[in-house]
C-alpha cells in the first residue's frame, strides 16, 4: 500500500513539474502566433496603401497640410536635439582623441558619425516619438468617435484621406528633417570644438567635407525614406484599427511609438548590411 502511495505521489510530482514547461511552451507559441498575425496584418495594410496611393482622387491639399504639421512644427525639437547631439559628441570625443594626438581629426570623425548613423537614427526615433504618437492617438480618437464611419457614409474614402496622406507626408518630411538635423549637429560640433580650442569656421567645414564621400551621404539619405514610411505606416495602422474605446487611444499611441522605433532599428540594421555589401563588393 505504501509503495502504491509513493508511486502516485511521484507521478503527481512529475506532472506538476511538467506544467511550467507546458505553460512556457504554450506562451511561446501564442506569442509567435500573435507576432506573425500582426506582421501579416501590417503587410496587408501596407499593400492596401500602395494600391490606394496611385488611384484618384489625389488629396494634395491634405498632404501639404500634414507635411506642415509633421515637418514645420517639429523643427524646434529637431534643432535643439541635433545641436545638443553634435555638441555632446564633440566634447566627449576631444579628450580621447587628444590622448592619441589626433585632436585635429575630431571634426572629420564627428561628421562621418553624424551623417552616416547618429543623425538619421536619432532624428527618426524622435519623429517616431513625437509624430508617431500623435498620429496613432489622432486616428484612434477618430475611430472611437466614429468619424471614420461618418466619412464612409459621406462617400469619402477614409483610408485615402486619412492614411495615405499621412504616410506620404512622413515619407517626404522625415528625410528633410534628417538633413536639417545633420546641419544643426555640425554647427553644434563646431561650437564644441571652439569651447576648448580655436578653430575657424572655414577650417572646420573643410575638415568635415574633406572626408565625406557619396558612399556616406547617399545610403544614409535613402534609408531615411524608409524611416519616414515606417513612422507613418505603423501609427496609421494602430490608430485605424484601434478598439476598446477611449482606452484604445492610449494603447494605440503607445504601441505606435514602440513598434515604429523597433522597426527603425530593423531597417537601419538591414541598410547597414546592404550598404556594406555594395561598398565592399
């Protein structure tokens, strides 16, 4: 009798030990299913965008209005961030370069770092936070208040008017904001060089543009279009398909920033690999 009890106890212990493993496997499977489902829905949303963008009517006035909201109203934040970015990077670099007697290479190194990677990535992340959250919350609130349904009743294509215009505006304006941020960052770098030294404006920018090549400028500029597309597409998808009432507005804004920022890193990683492949081939 004691042996039977011990055997049943051992079986129960084995079953209880297997439960955490089964739960973890089930959680992992559900996470993968939700991930691939989300990727599929976003891909279908992007395909719908490309279908609608070439079909009339063309909402040029709304694209211009959204470009003004996205671009012009973000200049202040982009300028402050870019200037501080160039200033801090230069100040942090000077002592290290001075140890190797290469202090004169600071402008060149900062310029390559900002133009190639830091400027586009940081500016895109700032735009994802400011622009992405705004678009996600705006479209989610329109969904909650049934403004999108009202457009459909009024024979207006809400996808064309709301989604296509905003995605086009971000795709156009983010590269321009990156160029502006890079220029302001170089001015901040010039200020950082002159805090503890004395370098003329002409000498500084001769050193900057003396090392930059088209292989630095063109790939960095091209990938900003993909950054802008991601910053526009993800918040539009989250806001356009939001639910749960007013709670969904906050969820759409939060998830828009998180997913857009993650996608920016993925695009940047792919862009670096592709650029390296073409440059070294």
